[in-house]
C-alpha cells in the first residue's frame, strides 16, 4: 500500500504511516500536470487544499482509493466525480479553529495598537516615538462575525473574554442555534453599521464572491476595521483599496488575497503575488497562515491517521 503526501503535514503522519507499514512519498505542492504524472501507483492521497483534484487527476489515479484532507473544506475536490469513481474523501473538520481564531485576534490587535507601523518606524528609520502610536482597546467594542461556524464561534468566545459585544451573521443558523448568551444573531446590514471590527469566516462561493464591496464598505464606521482570514475574493479588493485610500474605513488585515493561487496548484513554495493594496499604510497581510500551527497540525495528523486506519481497516 502506498501513500502520496502533497502538502506540509504533521510529522505524526510520517511516523504513523511507518508504524502502519505504509510506504509513502512526498511531493510538495505539485502542479496538476506533475500530480497526474505521479499519482497512478498510489492508493491514497494526503493533502490540504492544492491543487484542485479534478476528473483528470482522478482518472490518472488508477489505484486511488481515498483522499485524506488535512482541513475542513473539500471544495477543492470534484466530489461528484470522486463518488462516481468510488474514491472516498475524508476531511478534518474544525481542528484549526483555535489557530485561526487566535490569528484573527492578533490581527485586530496589530491594527488597534499600530504594532506593524511602529515596529517598521523603529527598525527602518531608527525613530523611537511612543506618542505617535496611540492605540485602542478591545473592551466595549463590537465585533461582527460573518460566518458563525467553528472558527467564528471561537473568535466570539475569545472576544467575549475581552469584554466585547458580539454580533454574528450566518444564513444557515437560527436564533435557536446560538447557545452563547453573549452573541446576537443578526443581518449583514446591522453588522456593517454597528461593528467596530468585522471578521470573515465563510467559504468563497459564487454567492460570497465580492460580498463586501463599495456599498458595504461605505456602510461601515469610518474607523472600523475588517479582517479576512477566510478566502480571497470575498472582499472586492478594488473597492477596499479605494476605501483605505479615502479613509472610508480604518484599516484591513488579511490572511489571504484573491490571487494567492488557492486550488490552482503551486510549482514552488515561494509564490510571487502583487496587489495595489500593498501600498496602503493601513493594510496588513500574512500568507494564509491561519491554520499553520504545530498544535493544530498535530491534531489534524491524528485525525488523518485515524481515517486511514478506518478506511483500510488497519
């Protein structure tokens, strides 16, 4: 039995495969063409979110029996065709929720306390001036959480500890689904108009693409900030650039961007991206590191190994 690992995963998976007597190889972030070349001899594929696993790849995987995904989402796999081919798909739901939520809080604090700009001034210009960087506190602020799944709920839980008011918008939930007494389920307009901080935790779909555009940004408070640790493309980046340049809102801190090549296959780990948003002083960004903690990846490793044992009856 052979496994192919195509993304950075916990060492627990390597060790577990060895213990199970499963031969495995690694090819980090292959292009579609490279994966099609490699996959014919493997029984299982272990991955995160790149590249998109389509009909061509599954047809090339003549021995492929299962795909084990180290993330919650599986929209990077043609699930209908996998079912037709008898290829089982296993995901790892909710295990990076705390990791992403902690990064969201860090991103809020970076903007509220001006940490990036203050550090850059010290390191790049040698200027030490604490009076230029008066910040804000989280207490008594309102956070609007768009998407109240595992990550959104964890963000709300942490926000409550900071004595913040929590608004949530999720079309798949009713008030009966909200067990937390500190969270108010509401609509998008109230979140836009009342929130000091808006954070996004929804998938990118045709319905959510450009969900936050010029009209929505103009409804926000002029000192409000927006965090996107979900998917690029949910916020219209041209509209965001104009809003930041014209001080329509107070700032944005993203862990993703629309041209990061998600689900497109990457030929190397160093991908060049460009955006005019990078010229905005109050736009901060990280390269989709929300779930990238050793803790969460070890938890995911345990689940992936459990799913492998379950599927192959090991």
